[in-house]
């Protein structure tokens, strides 16, 4: 997610740089120098709440629903194994007085192996869930970038800033709803890969 956020930030910096240079070139090409020799740069500015777009998009809500379903399935399976391990631990404690020390050590080693395997499975499940969620979110961010580019081309914006990078702005500059509408149309849902496979 940090990589995607960094990509969005770099994209916006690129847009700002391109806007300044293209605006300057436009003003020069149009003979737009003012009386003091200063160049006029015409910039159409927009503001986007990227976090707001992500949070309210149909695709991200769909991803969240799928991740929750997978997490519940994994937790249910793990809780079942934990219950079996508790029973095995109780049985091991009961057998301590019955078994010889060597036989008890063998059974204890088996139990510890099962416990370590469960811990490993829990860790792998967390990593798998995080991985498939990140992959799904990257698909959303790709379409957000495409939507920003579409707005730039279709409506002639030369400068689009992240809302989090601005101190204050007029509501007329806010393109969040426009980006959200494009995203919801282009990507209403995202299929999240099964983390158990």
C-alpha cells in the first residue's frame, strides 16, 4: 500500500511539473508575455481526496467484504484446530502419570510440533490475506490513476493536488466525486484471490 501511495504522489508531482512547463510553453507560444516581461502561466487546478475515493468506492467495499469472509473462514478453521490442541494438551497432562518418561517425551514432542505448525499456519494466513488485499487494492489504485488522467485530458486540468497536501481549498476545485464516479463505473468490483490457495 505504501508503494501505491508513493506512486500516486509521484504521479501528482509529475502532473504538477508537466503543468508548469506546458503552461509556460503555452503562454510563450501564444505570445502571452505581460508588460513587465513576466510570462503568464494558465493553470486549471483540481483537488482530490484519494483516501475518500478509496474508502467510498464500490470496489474497495467489495474487497473488504471478501477479505472479511476469507478471514472468518480462516479463523474458524484455526479455532477448530486450537480446540483440538487444547484437548490434546489435557490428554497429555492426564497421561503424564501413566506413561514412562521416554514415552511421555515422545508424545510431548508430537504435541509441540502440532502447536508450532498451527502458529506457522496462523502467520502464513495473515501474510496471505495481506498479500491478496494489497493486490486487489493495487487494481483499484491503477483505475484511480487512469481516472485522474482521463479528467486531465477531457477537462483540461493542468494541476491536480491531493487534498492531504493542501492547507485549504474552495469546494469548486474538489474533483473527488468525479473520480469516484469514474472508478465506480470502470471498476464496480474486484475479485480477491483465495488466500488459502
